[in-house]
């Protein structure tokens, strides 16, 4: 063992332990110092997820692909939903990409503390690391599905538009929304495991409240303003816009929903930090 | 910085809601039901109900630990030891008071928390290292040393779920050992793994001591406490009962533990046991009270039982356990031919006189166990007392006991023969 310890994580030479702390002290510095733990937790999530599965990482693709096939058969073929002038399969796939990521990230960040309960009750680290890792890890699944999507796109002879540069922005919006919800629900989940059982329903309902299997144009005109307050509407329409060259989303509604996300994120951070200190006691 | 105390604890206290431990509201329906009940209760009733829901796991703890000090924290289960360590390691937060920690802190409350069974040894070293607060660069630098210390180079790329429990613990501890902290909080973690590894852990702890690290060490094992610490904090029911020399602290702890039930014995409350050790006297051969015996002395013990049921051939067993947890010998009334068949109701006293003790110089605890019908069900299992054996030479390095053998030396080429009567069966 070497004695040459210089700038290690916990070397913050003095730690003060007190009962209370300011409400707005988010201790983001501590999260930064522990960024390598974040990295290793994300790595763990990615590695563990498909290990010892015969099809391995292929599952990351099979799941959304299967959903797209079901949507295409039921809503595209039988129900004959319109699809903004592009083949229904790509229409649904382009929307399933961000939605699958969002659904996964939301559920995992809301459940992350409970899944790693032993860690929370036996080791100190900034608790924020866990939900952060949980929204970051499904990005890999997204990337895999995205590659397959590009293949499908090529098959149909469609090429993405130059607006593709906005895709990371859209993905980032979905990520922040998932994180905000995760931060708000995780402390409740620590206390009441009901969250774990309720969340899948909510996500399911939310999916049908978003223009995934149907186009935005099917939503009656007078409701569209209210409908577009759902932040995922902008993200999904945005995906179709950059990938398929359909109408661009309503930027005003998007701006509004970004404000909503920012507010929810801030509220989530404060709420999470407020309850964080009791996690180990009640988990 | 160097003359600063490592840990300063002022008025530290932690209050838990009992409701969290017992009958906690795990679902929202439960909570709503409880709140609704509260509505219909009078305000006084409610206060009563809530007042009982709180208890202090630790209260009013004050102490300062200087740099390089090694302090043992002892106490019965539920005395607040783990709560204290959890607060100092920032896993949970105090209700009142404060603590200040100066120096790089490493806390090991459980070895291997955060290991993932599906990941390989190599992957887990990095993950667990990061969880304990090491940087990636630091882990890379120490990687070979970690693997070597854990003695698992061949299995480093095998998922740890295929490891034996010993390998698992070795790897986990090895990572933790390389944390190289200035202040180390240890909760009973050295008590895992096989004997050679435990020895290694002790050596590691000593090496930290040599580096002038500050160690705060929770243990039920008085042997490790005596070995590692020069100061003891004895906690009882959430209060610091004693803070000072190791001998005095352990003596008080053991006195308080007398006649207490042994954790493995019976699950029900001692009030319901068919037989209960009410009083225990530890005497020398002449009948005078003693707690320290010279090697070779005989020990006289008087056991006063309260018998509550008619017992079928009860077997009174007196066990000597060395402070490192080695069961050294036991005396059994059935094996030694004392019949207690048919005792029922009231009190019964039993006396036991041991042969001359050949146990090595150490601290021993005396446990009393009563079994039904020879070696059947445990009727009663209690900690009776403890004693020291004194000898200037024979200590644990000589094993469990020492008895002289007979030797002979050969003359020239001749085979030596010990001239003694053959041992005859008695």
C-alpha cells in the first residue's frame, strides 16, 4: 500500500456532521467529487442488465422493435391510423425511441434507491448519484435501438434530415424530465413501496396521452394547446421532425414545457435533498 | 492540523420513531388508516401514543478521539454502537448535537456491500473501490496489490457469484484495506472469513496503527478489543457508560452482561424458560470469591437455579469460552454422572469443582446451558461470568491448554525410551 495519497475523494480534510442543513444547500460539489462512482454505477447497470441472457444486449433492441411491430399491426394495419405521410412502422418507431428511453429512465430512477437499499444503508455517498446513474444507463439501450432504427430507415429509403443535430437536445429534455420525476418519486418510494406498483400504470397511461401510436393531428384542435403541455409531446414530435422530416413541433409549447421541466427538476432536487438524510433510517 | 483531534463528538444523539421499526406504515393505506385513527382520538391520547413511538438510540454522547488513538466501542446489542458509527460515517444523521471529523475517513460497516454477483472480481474491485470513495487512478495503482492481498489472482475474471464465501469476503476486505484512511470506522468486520484471513486482517489493522491511523472499532469480541485498542467506550442503552482503560471498560461490560441470555440459546423471554440461572458464584478451591486464577488452580462454581417445570433428566453444562471465541472445554452433569432427574418447582443449587486448570493465560467467559434429557432441547442458556487465567509463559501461542509431556534423550546411537508406566484406562 502506498502512502502517496494526494487528492482522494474523501480527503476534504474536515467533515461536519449536524442535524440540519439549509434547504437550498444541494451539495452538488459532493456529487462532482463522486463522479467516478457515477461512472462505475452506470457501467454496472449496463454490464449487469443483459449478462447471462442468451440474446444479451439484443434485448435492448428486441423490446422496442416488438412494440413497434404490435403498433404497426394493430394501429397502422387494422385501425388504419394516419401517420403524417410516412410509413406507419417508421412513424411509430421514431416515437418509440424516446418514449422507451423515457419510460425506462423514469422507472429506474424512481426505484434506484430501493434496488440498492443495502448500499444506501451501509455506505456513505451523495445519494443523488443513484438516480443520476439510473437515467444515464438506459442511454445505451437507446443507442442500440437507434442504430437499428437507422437500418429500418434505410430499408424504407428515408434519410434523416440535417435537423438531426437537435436530437441530443431532445434526448436531453427527455432525460431531465425522467430525472425530475425520479427525484420526486424516489423519496416517496423509500417510504411507500406503492410507487413501484403504481408507476407502470402511470407510464402506460402517459404513453397513450402522447402522440406515439397516433399523430398529433388526430388530437382535436381545441385541445391541442393543453395536450402539448405534456412535455413528451414536444420530444416525440421533435424526434419525428429531425428523423423523418415531418412538421416541426410547436416551439412555444416546447418552451413552456421546458420551463415546467426546469421547475420540476429544481423542486425534485430540493425535495430529494430534504428527505435524503432519512433514507438510511427508513429504507 | 497535526495537533487537531481526529474526531470530536459533542452532545450527539439520535432519536428513532419506534413506528419505523415496528408496525411501520409501509403502504399509503396504512398511513391514511393511522392518521384517521388519530383524528378520532383525543389530543391527549394521541400525544401518549406518539410519545411512546420515540426512543433514543444514542443520546448525549461526548468524546474526543485524538489522532492515532485506537478506540474500541463495546456494548450489548441495541446499545447504540452501530448508530454511532453510522452517524460518524454520514449514513444517517443526528437528531441533536454535532460531530467533527478531521482527516480522510474510511468506514467499513459491512464488508462487500455494493459487490455485484454478476460482475467479475476485476469489475467489482473498481465498483467497490469507487463506492468506498477511491478514485479510479488510485484503484488502478493499487490493483495488483489488492488482488495479491485477496489471494485470488486466478479468479479475477470470474463472476463473484461463483466465488466461495471466503474468497468473496477476502476480495471485499482487500479492497477496503487499500482505502488507506487516516480515520477508520470498523463495525465487527474483522470477524468474517477463515482464521488465516482473520489473522491477516488483524495484521492489517496493526499496520494501520503503525501508520498512526485513528481507528474506531465496534466489536463483541473482547479479544480483538484488547488486542487493538488502548481505550474503550462502553455504551449502555444509548448512553456512554464508561470511557477509559480497556480493562475497566471490559470488566464493566462483562459485569452488566452477567446472567444475560446467550443470543443463540432460546428465542423466547427468560421469564418463560423452564429453568433459569438466578445466581452464580465463582470461587476458588477454599470457597473465597475470585475472578483471577493461576494456571493449575481449581475453580469452584455454585449455580443457583430457579426451576419452573418438572424437568426430564436435565443436563447442566458449564462451558469455558476463550475471549477470541474458541470454546475450550465444557463440563456436563450428565457426562460426569450427576443425576438431576425429576427436579421440579422451587430452587436447586449445584456445585461444580473443576480439575486443575491447564488453560493458557487468557480471559475466559463461563456460559451455563441446561439441556433436556442429556443433549436434547436447550432449556436455558446464559452468560454466567468470566475469569482470567494467569501464567507468565503459556499464552495463546501455546494453543488452548498446556500439559507437560515426558521426554527422554538417547545416548549415542541408542533409541531413547521414556521410562514410565503405560497409561492405563481408568
